[in-house]
């Protein structure tokens, strides 16, 4: 099909427009696949970090005077960075001696938690904590608080480098 001006439009269509359209569709499919993968990874990170935050908050705020050394060591394994160092120092200097001397027991539960932000390797989670504290033979006292945990994924684990109670 040669036109009077010498252009064969069927060849133009077959050799330039169709390949360009196929390339455009392939690029669009790749972008959609990448977007789907990104959304799935973010949702997975959100879910995993909320679970880790719930478990970590409960572990950090639960101890018994007769097992406080073991409780603190287990909680410390959930931490990283400067917060781990600060937690270690404060628990050794204050929490452990006071818990043993005054026979303090604390049990924390997390009735709710929500993700503020999450990426593949960093998250911020707001956690609501109910804590029951018993000192010696006194009656237990309940305390309620909110905690913002910052989490970083280290290997396959979500660890806590930041813990802000308010």
C-alpha cells in the first residue's frame, strides 16, 4: 500500500507504531508490578512492626522482682542502638535494685496498637498500654499510658531503637 507521496503506511504501522505500543505496555506492566510489590511489602512491614511493637512494649514493661534479671535480659534482646544502652544502664542502676528491694511486680498488656508509618525497614507504632503494678504486700495499682515505639528491621527482626512514653 504505497501512497502517492511514497510512504507505505502499513510498514510504518508494523515496524514503528506497534513496537512502540508494545514497549509502552511492557513499561506500564513493569511499573504496575513494582507498585504492587511495594504496597505488599509496606503492608507486610506495617503488620510485622505492629506485632513487634505490641510484644516489645509488653516485654519492656513486665517484670517480677524474683525474675527481674531474666526479664530485663529478655527485654534487652528486643532493643538496638542508643536506647539499648540507656535501657541497660537504667535497669541495672535503678529498676533491678528497686524491684528486688521493694518486691515490685509489673504486668503490662497492650489492648491496642496502630502504625503511624512504615517502610520496609523502619516503622513508628503507637501502642496503648495497661500496666498493673504491685509493690510488696500492697494492693495492685493500674496505670494506663500511650507509647510511641520506633522500630528498625535488623536482619529478620524488628528491634526498638526508640521508646517514648506520654
